[in-house]
């Protein structure tokens, strides 16, 4: 840890003694692993606590919902039902392409008194999806992170999010929810508002995708990522489910690839950590090529199957974040592939000179140095991992 990052952490600890931090990291860890950070709360507990405290409204935008009886999502859905029962207005946005994942849970949300569920369909515009994962409670508190509204995300997947009462972030998320709720209701691209909310503090920024569905005073996420990587002086840490410069069937999208390469060439230590879902995929040769660049290391994380046996679409790292120089953090919902930035709804939060950056760097290091991560070998042929 750099001296600056240590000072930021110490300052944060002193501040925490006086009052709760407005934004806190929240983790999800695969069961039967030793990857939990003892200083961080778990999403399964945070979600229940936030919804239990709702007095007027819960607005949620989620890729999909999937629950299993007795799982960690069951108490969350139960709290939503209790909230509706006491008069809390529940609005739920879900991606149209994923409504069939668990029709029973979708129907359960629809049955909540006063609840409304809308389907978010970009098929006729960009073929993108609603991939953002967040909810806003009473217009005063919000959660955003890599966690889908999925029991597996709370029990069997490595995830990272934030719980925040930062007024600027919450207001911005509420503004984006209104844009998307209106779009889902009409199917027509809405007239995007100009600046309608106060400017966030300089060290905090919300960026979003896609540009055509984002108010003009919110920066495109891709531009912000490239800028921050370009400013790196010492280190870049990235953790993702997937990473690919392959675009469509035969296109090449080198924007983030070039940014990482340029950072390594100028002497920045770059560590890219991806899930084993990349093995056997079209991006694998590109990842192998990256690993040959001096100062640029690529590792793959592979989480063993659970004792109960194979769980489809689980036992994987799914967190999506960037840490620059242990002082700046970008945390959000995008995998690093073109479609997530140009055609789908995703949101990232940027925290500059934040102690959360050093916290997240430690999370990255814990996984990077764990028995679950291995260096990508450019000369080795890998078998595709069973996912579904």
C-alpha cells in the first residue's frame, strides 16, 4: 500500500469513529471459500436491512430475479412483500430478455400490494439489455454493484457493491431510474433531461451507458475508464467476469485494450483478473497476447464447485471494478466488452482519493494471491469451463 493510500485509510477510520461513512463497500463471497473480507458486510444482510427500513418507496432496476426456496434471496423478497404491505411503493424494472429465468419470482413481486413491474426492452434500438443492478430506497439511500437479484449472487459468486447515502449519487440513480422507467413504459426513447440535479462532489462521479439513454451531463462510462487508466502512475488493478476486445462476429474493439497496454508500456504495473468463463472463448488469444507485455499480468480465477454439486451460472468471480494507484476506484456493472458500453444500460461509480480504493485493492490482492487464481499461460490450451 502506498503512503497516500495508508493515510486515506487512517483518515477514514478516524472519520468512522465520528459518523458513518456515506458510502461503504458490500461483498458477496462464494460459500466454502476463504475470500471474505472481515471488515465488510454481506449483501444478503445489507439488502434486508435497507428494504426493512423503507418508508415510502423502493425503486429497483435489475437484470433479472431468480430465487431458490430457503436461499439468501428469500428473506429479501419477504422484506419486499412486508414493505408493500405497509404501503411502500415498489417499482421493479427487469430486462425483457431475462423474464423467463424465474417466472414464479417475477409473479411474486407483481403480487406485492401496490407493486408495478416493467419490462426493459432495447431489442429494437441496440439489441442491448438492462444490465445495471441497483435499487433506491425512499430517495435517500441506494445500493449499486455487480450483484444480480439472484440467490446465487448472494451465496455462490464473488461480488462487490456499495451501499450509499451520498445525496448526489442517490439523486443521480433516481434520475436514471426515471428515464428508464419512462422508456420501459412507452417503448420510445425519452427526451433526455439536461442538468436537473446538483453536481456531485469533485471526487465522486456517476458515469453510465449507453450514451443514447443517458442525460447529457452524465459522462459515458467508457470515456471515464480510459481517462483514469491514462492517469495511472504506479498501478492498475482490474477484476471482471469477462474481458474482450472482440466486437460482434468479426470486429475489433481495442479501446480499453489500448489503454491497458499504454499504461504497461509507460511502466505502470497492470494486473488484470478475469473469471474462468473466458477459457475457450474468442477473447482468450487476446488475453494471452496481453500477458506477454512487460508490466502486464493476466490471471484467471477459478472457484471450485460447491459441495452440493454443480450450480449453473455460479461459483465464479463476477465483481467489476478498476483501482488506479490505490487511490481511485471505479465500481459498477459493466463487463469490459463493447456492447456493455455502447448498447446496454450499465452504471459505474468513480471515487477519487477514496479509502475505498485501498480497500478494494486489498480485495483484489486477496484473490490474486489465493489458491483460486492462476497465471494465464500463453502456450497452454485450455478447456472451456462448464457454465450452465
